[in-house]
C-alpha cells in the first residue's frame, strides 16, 4: 500500500514523462494482440492521427467556405454594378 501511495505521489512512471514509449492509445503489445485474437471490434489506436485528420479536414472546409463567400461577394458586387 505504501509503495502504491509513493508511486502516485511521485507523479507516475518515468516512461510517461520521457515520451520514449510507443505512441497511441494502447501501449502494451500483449494487450493489442489479445484484442486482435479475440475478434474484438477494431479500435483506432492512434487517436492523434484521427485528430490531425479531422483538423486538416476542418481547415479545408474553412478555406472552401471562405472561397465560396468571396465568390458570392464578387458576383453580388458585379450584379450591383451592372444595375447602375
């Protein structure tokens, strides 16, 4: 019990602080192989890639919306100028 309390107070293992371990949601190779062997639903273990993909898609959608808005302003300005 004392060892667990000291471990919690020390801030965790040095592996977490160092960042030198494998990246992703599941860090244990044995656990990953266990999940694969038991026909579990495939889990996206690399959450960081999913976040980066969604951010990239959001940036593209924002650029597309800005381009569409700019085109709309140009068309409406041309219509207004053609009236006068």
